[in-house]
C-alpha cells in the first residue's frame, strides 16, 4: 500500500491518536497545545484522513465518532524521513550539517548515533550481511 503524503496537521493528529490509541475529534483537538486549531478544522482534517485510509472510525458513542490510526508510527516516521532526505539529495550528511548549524544536533547526539551505528554494524556482521562500507 502506498502511503499518502501527510500535512503537518495530519501528522499532529496521528501523534495524538498514537498517544491515545483511540480518540474522538474533541479529544484529538484537546490534545493540541494552546492556541488549538478549531474543532471544525480538526473534524474536516480527520474526515479527509479517513478518506485517505490513514484513520478509521471504530465506533460511535452518542454523536461522537471514535477514530484510530491505520498507519503505524514507525512506518510513517520512515516515510517522512525519506521525504526529508530527498530534499538533501538522499544523503544524510547535508541534513546532519544543517541540524548542527541550527543547533539541533549536539556532540552527545553524534556519540549516541555512533553507538547505534556500531551496534547495527555488529548485528549485520553476526547475520552475515555486508554493509555498503565493507565492499
């Protein structure tokens, strides 16, 4: 299934649903920090997301429809990251440089990333996979 492109508001709605599991439109709206988007804005967006098969109605309580996410958080994060990387020619280095220049990437972040990369590399070697750098 091809995942549709999602707006910032749609991603924020998904975050609210991932955090709560299931929620009504009112509960989604109340999860936003002040100033919150209008109820009707959230409602319209959720209905559009339903049309994109991003969320689904799971039940109705009185007049309120309860929605849950269809897309998994990790799958969506990978898709968004791929879109961001495409803005940097598919390479992580220019993106990392931009993050560093903006003060969003610290040396501690880089050390954590290095630890993660070493762990992934050792897992690949145990599984008999060769990384692109080993070729």
